[in-house]
């Protein structure tokens, strides 16, 4: 049934880059066989999921939504996807995304934008952005093409698309999910996580995805907690911090109203509400848009036309010409913009002024959170400053696009677990999300508070 829905919705939503119906059926058959033999089934047994096309999947094209990797068929499986298959999940297909996970609307994909299944109720029928970069994942889960999907979050790419489409998504603590086999964007920030219909499904899927991996040098060597079994929405004895600096100009009044609703729901669940201060918040976005492009410019240097992916070798050309032609043809505009910014902030003359400064700011942001978590257990904030916007609306204005990440990037820079949960609809009938940020390793606290809101 899911395979049929994936095929039926493809023209309207463009959520998948490739569908893999046989893989989904194979996994279902394997679960049936295991059940018949009386074997213990994994926690994802028989669940068909969508896989963001940033995870390497053995024998199945993996593109990062870029022309650079079009046709690339990995010979190996990412650790996170291997963990999911071992837990019994099956793959419906590879999901569309922003090219190399750079974007907030899924409009930078080489394979065309994804369309959100949502529409405004006020007459306007303009197609809306599903958020990004995990826009295929959010649209597919919201449209019920799959019960759950993987996402990755470097600066909000799980949380923002979840908020835009009325689903749940958690970015765990940096290091919980292995980055091995995930196409690298900004390695000190990249983190995989689940996107699903509700908090419980996220807890189950995160359990399957997470775990120490010796192949990732930044993998956390900690046991995976039984998050689902410990879910508890009782907030008595919990202090929920409300960060003063997140009441920013430019935030939609309906977003502020939903934040107030969230505060009321937390009180109803027994929590104590405390105001906290994260004084360096206003520097988070500029610091992110220096650190992330810097790491991207370094990571993307590997796409040179030599080893794998696209090769554009003009007749009679030398090596330098091949690099230039390959990279000119293979990368989209946003990816080139990031590489240029990254190379600039890392260059000898500007390294101290930009890159080092941004790294110092990153340390201050982490210290802000550490101080706040002395007086509260969790932080509650909006996920985004607006609801979903029309496709095309922000594509000519990168700064406006980047501003959409303003509430998401601080937790990324600090490596903290953060989740977006649905928090009702705005006046135009579009979903809004609320964000919960926890102490490092406290995914349980984040999931529990998410359950209290849900
Ligand atoms: N929108 C942010 C960016 O374009 C975040 C992307 C992400 O988390 N992968 O960098």
C-alpha cells in the first residue's frame, strides 16, 4: 500500500528521487520469514521508511540531490541506514532534499523542488515549501507516504521542515548517530535523526538509528537508552526555560501566540516556567553561516571529477580545466555560494577575522546554554519565525532564506538535542512547530516534553 502511495503522489509532491519498492517488499518478506521461525523481531520490524538521499545506500543511487553525484551507486551502506535495516525497517525509496543539504525550502535540489502537501485555507492555492533541507522527508511523512523518514540536521534541517509540515522530528546530541556514510556538509554540526508522525515514533526510530560507531571519530561511546519505554509526559518537578532573546523582531505574531500556548501546556503538565537568558543568540546565525560554509568548502573539495561522481573533461583539457568544468557543471548555485563564502573565510587574510571569530562565538553560545541549564531542565522556543512560505518566495534573497534558521542554529552550534513538535495551525490553516532543546545526552527529557505538548 505504501509503495502504491509513493508512486501515486510523485507527480504532485516530487518527494522521492528514486523509489525502491522491491527493497520495501524484501524487508517485509524477511520480517514475515523471521516471524514464522519464531525469531525475535527488531524494533522497526516491518516498518517501511523513506531514506533522505544523503545516506549512502549500497547498490542504490545516492545523489545528495546534486548533479555532481547523479548516477553514483555506493558500494557500502551508511551506519545509520544499516542500523535501521538490522532493526527490521524497509526502504521505500531515496528522498529529495536541498542540494548537499544546503537550504531551507528544498528548492536547491537538482531534481526539482518538493511541494508541501499543505495549502492555505484562505483561497491562495500557491504551492508551499515543505522546508529544508529534509523537505522530501517532511512532505512524505506529512502526506502519509511513509510512517517515518530519516533526516539530517546541520542547522535545523530536521526541525524546520518538521515544523512546516506538522510532523515531529528530533536532532539528537551531536555524536549520537554515526556520520559514517552520510554525505558530509559541515562535519562538526551534521547529525542524523528521525522524522515521524509523533513523538513516540521518533523515540522508537531514534533508538534504531543511534549507537556508537568506531568508523566515526566523533561518535559518542554511550549505550543507547530505551527512550520509548521511558516516555513520560508528566512535567512535575521540571523547570522549562523561556529564552528572553528569542522574542525577536520579525517573528510572526501567530508564532509568538503558539509559544504562549506551549508555555500554558507545559504549566498544565506540571512544569515550572522560568525565564532564561541566552545573551549571544543574535550572533548565532552569522556564526553558523561562517562555520558551516567553511567546513562545506573543505568537505566538497573531494568532488574533483577524479575519484567518483561527475567528470567533465573538455577535449584537450588539462587537469585544472577538468576540475573547473566538473565543479562548474556539477554544483548548483547555492552550493557554489557556500564554497565561495567558506573559501573566503578560511583564506589566510581573513581567517582570524571571520572563521576564528565565529568559533569563539560558538563557544560563547555553548556557554550560554550551559548557564541556562543551571536554572532550567529544558528550553521551549518556536522552531521557526514564520509558518511555511510559498515556493519561490525567498529564492532570490539568500539572507531572507537564512533568517528562517534563526531559532534552529543555536542548538546546532552547541551540539544539543533539539526537537520540533506540532503545535497547532495558524489562521491560514498552516502548521506551526514548537522546539524543545535539552542538555547534552538528554534526548529523554526532550522527548518527554514533546509528548507533553503533543
Ligand atoms: N538551512 C540551513 C542551511 O542551509 C540548515 C541546513 C541543514 O541543517 N542541513 O545551512
